[in-house]
C-alpha cells in the first residue's frame, strides 16, 4: 500500500489551497500507473463503480494526465480530469458506431472517423419547444421552487389530459416531485426519473411531452478538462459574460464543446420519448429552462423545422415571490391578479392600480416592466385607450 500512500500524498499537495480560482495542473509523471498487484487488490475488495474504486482510478489519471483545479469561495478545492481513449489496438477491426448524436458530439475527434450522413426522414414541424428565460432551474434555485414547478407541470398535464409527460429531474428532488405529482403518477399520465438513470430506457416512448426540470449543464472544470483531453491544449481558462449575461469561455473551442455537449444531453432526453420515432413527424412538446440564445439556436440544428415558443411558468414565478422578503408590493400585486384572473372581462385602470399599490405613475410603469412575466402568466396585458392605460385580460378590447 506504500505506492497508494505516496500517490495520495502527491494529490494532497495538489489540493493545497491556492490564490488562483482556476488553474491547469500539469502531469506529475506522464507514464504514472499503479502496479498490476494494486489494481488486482482494488478489484478484489471493491466493485467497479464503487466510490473507493473510482477515486483510485481518478488519482492515477490526475497524476499521469494532469487536471483542472478549481477553488470556490468557500475554499473547497475540486480536481477534474478527462481521458481520451483512442483504442489503438482495435484499429484492425471494421467498427461501425451507431450514434444518433455523433455528428454534434465533440468527444469524437471527427477527423479520425468516417461520418456517414443519412438524409433525415423527419423535418420536426410538429415538434414545439417552449423556452422559459425568466426562471433559473439550477439546483440552488429549485430548492425553493419545487412546489411551483409541480404546479406548472400539473397545469401542462391538465391542458393535455390525453397525453403523457416525461419529467427528468435532479436526483435530490426526485422524491419530492413524485410526492407532489402523486395523483398524476399513479394514473400513469406523468413519469418522473432523475438525470442519468434513463440511458437506454424505452420506458418513456409513449410520452409526447417532455419537461426538463433542471439544467443539463456540467461544471465548467469538466468542459475545460474535456477540451484538454480532446485537443491536448487549452488557450485560456477564463470566462466572460456576454451581453445577455451568459457565461462564455474565452477559449472559443471550449465554448463550442460545452454548447455541443449540452445539445447532445438534451437531445438524448428528448429522444427517450415518442420523438424516438424517426420514421414520421410525431407531434411533441418540450419545455426547457434557459436564458442562452446560442443554445436555443444550437438545439434547433438538431431538430430542424421545430417551432420555438415562449413559456411562462406561473407556479414557479408566484412561488419565487412567496419566499422572498421585502417585496410586499409584489405580493400585493400578485394577490390582485389572482382575484381578477378568472374574470374574462376584468379591466383594471392603472390609475386605480397605482392607488392600491401606493405608487406614482412613473414608479408603477417601471414596476409593471419588472413584473411583466407575472402579468403575462396571469393572462393580462396593458393597453392604452385615449390618455389612460388599463390592465385587461388578453383578447379583451376596450
């Protein structure tokens, strides 16, 4: 075990806290490898896939390949390593890989493969994407919004009572989502599974609707490590914020790898449903949370001809308002909309709304701009008649 102790000691040295947020760690020994005896010992006492065995392999790869080291605000250090396996010993075989997302998947070095492109049978005109760009569905955000999320999924289910819904979600929220949607799960209209547990599964191919309850985005260190494994070099480890406040890698090759990796992951989730049928244009709907316009354009390259629409998840928007503090006017406005939203002829003069909220005309105008998704989600819009403005139900004319 002395060789393992020595390797762990070197890893501990790498793990020492650094002033740098992110850095590239070069290989300690490029030909480092644990002895055959130690490998056999680990396999004997630990199953492949056990955390102890995976850690053992990770140590070996970090020391031989290097890694991406990241230190967060809490001074927690993480090391990420990826390995590109070329399988040089098997090149005498005529290997055919059937992979529906290989054309986008950057984990293939495309220049080393003969990519066979078949003319697509489908054009996806009957596939509709619904994007929400106002609510985050990160793990941190969803901790407080699961109930609201489930209300929105219920609303989708109620408006599509003859269709089945596939809901992939983060593992830590799976039980809560199942509990909140128990009525729909028990009658078979909604099927819930956590990300990573459905590979190769046909259990959802009778679902025509997909609600991706989360973001299929890995940590930035992963995309950097993947890029290093594929390309052998990293030009820049940094990130910038684009005009739409999206984080982008300064190294365009890394950004492209990240974008394509996300498209592959989302495409595979979508293909677990009735969209798996490539012989005809099967109707379907996909609900996704994202603020990334580049991602929206990228996923449409995989599903050409698909329709893109906006989605306002009212349950999550109102849930978010409820848990916040110091937003009494926003809560009061939410209550006003709830009181009137079932009245198809509801008309509220903005002058009267300003009195109810104790706001001046200019403050109210900015307030309504900031809360447009709440107004829209409740089915209202602002219209002008003469010199006055009114809040009315959509489709109402004065």
